[in-house]
C-alpha cells in the first residue's frame, strides 16, 4: 500500500510563509516556524503586540486550510527602570 507524503505541501507552505515574512516590513528574527506532527507551529518572541498581530494575520492568510497554532510572546525591549549602581 502506498503512503501519501503530507509533509511536502506543509514544507512548501512553511517556506512560502517564511519568504513572505522576510519580504514584509516586520523583520522579526525571533519567529520560528516548524512542522509539529500533522500541523505547523509558529513560536518565538516578537518586539510589539502590533508585530505579533501582523505575523498572525499573514500566517492566517498563508496557512489557510492547514492546522496551525502559535506561541508568540511579546518581549520587552525597554531599558530597566532602576538607577545605576553607585560605586564608591
């Protein structure tokens, strides 16, 4: 009995999503896109909620009809809010 390879179309769609994210003005290097079982996982850290929303919008367009999930976290890029240590 011949088994169908469902990984091929998933890999193609993953690469297409990677290409599109690279072309858009998002430039988030902390986003990973991987095959997990029979679906796709987007995970990593982004700089702002707006950036996360843009990535999820693009992913929804590019991965329409495929099972996918996300675990994108917004990381802080603000300087710490404490005084510098005083050395004497």
